[in-house]
C-alpha cells in the first residue's frame, strides 16, 4: 500500500519546517545538529539541494566534521556532489580554521570532474596560513582564474591573523599592477595585521594612503590606534582618536581604550584621565579604560 496523501503532505511539511530551521541564523549548534539528525532519520535527505542546505547550516555553526559526515551520507544515498555543495563543505572546514581539510576539497573537486571556481579558492584562502595564501593566489592565475577583490582580501585577512604584516603589505601592493582597486576592507585587513604586530609606523602610513583611495572607517582607525598603543606612541594614538571625530566617525570603546592604554604606557596620567572623562561623558567608560587610567596614575605616583 502507498502512504496516504495526507500523510505525504505532513511528511513534506515536516521536512520543510526542518529545512527552514536550518536557515535561521540564530540557531545554536545543538539545534542545527538536532534538525540535521531528524532529516537524516526520516530519510528526507534525498537530493543535492537538501544536502547543500544542511551542509551550509552546519558550516554556519562551525560543525565541520558533521558537515563532512553529511557529505559522506549523500554519497551513500547516491546523491552526486556539485560544486556548490563541495564549496559549502569547504566553507565548514574554513570556518573552523581546518585549512588542510579545506585545501583538500580543491583537489577533491578536480578528482570529481568539477572545476574549482573563484568562490572555491576564496573559501580556501580564508582558511590557509599566510605563506600558502600567496601560493594559492598564484595558483589561481595558473588555473586561468582571475582573483577578485574578495579573494585578495581573504588572503590579506589570513596575514592579519598570523601577524604577517609584511606579507599583507606585499599583497596590497600587488593590486597596483592589476585592474583591482583596494577597498576599505583591504586597508582594514592590512591595518589589522600591522596592529597585531605593533607596526605603528606602517599603520600611520597606511591610514594616510587609505585616505587618498577610500574612506577609512572606524575599524581602520581602531587598528591604527591599537598599533600605536602597542608601539607605546601615545601622542599618535591621541592624534588618531581626534582624527576619527574630524572624519565624522564615531569612536568606539576600543578606540578610547587603546588611546588610554597608550597614555598609560607613556606615563601620561593627565592625558589618560582626560580621555577617561571624555569617554564617561559620551559612550561611557568600562573596566578596561578605568583600569588603564588607574595604572597610569599609579605609575606617576598620582595616588
């Protein structure tokens, strides 16, 4: 006997509800896993669209191992993989910073008769170490693929995470010989790399350069202020904080905290208190800013 139409309709509605749950960005990891398990247990993972939707949700939850398990299940169910599905699985690995697994998907896509596209490389670039990022960009051109700005920014972003500021600057400089123009994300990523490495002088130069090409946002300025703080350049940190306001941008807690910490390291207790009062009269001070000001006063015996 065939199942009744009403039963089929209920089953279909249940499947749609589970898929809709997976699309909700607010879902936690356990909720995503529960919905995925329910789909598999009910035998509702029947086509490439279902599988891709599940893998994308698992990628969003950084559940890369579960995403790979679903990919294996699709193979068991004789569901052929397509490029979108493989890219989604690669994204799951990249989101968890499992760069070796992410890079393996580039080879797997080729072995499956699929041709990796710019999106494939961009996902891999976002996960791999800075040295490999440069090689991966070069291999794109060798594969007759032209990197777009998103791919280049992803490569610069990996340099920021590994404090490879020189590599980030090299990639940024390479854009001058191409048809691509750096945007605020490009400069923001290089500035973050300089901040993480304490390269305040380079950060100052980049802010000036960025103002010629783009409109730096508060994130760019925050990285520059942070670089000056790490380099114990309290004067430049304060100057950049003022420039944020002059550019009609709103300084954040991070902006003030970096400038106050720079003043504390430079034993500028009066400057740290001035910034703290300014902060309290505006966005409000937090524990970090108060502690930095207290330390500045203690260093100068202003108890």
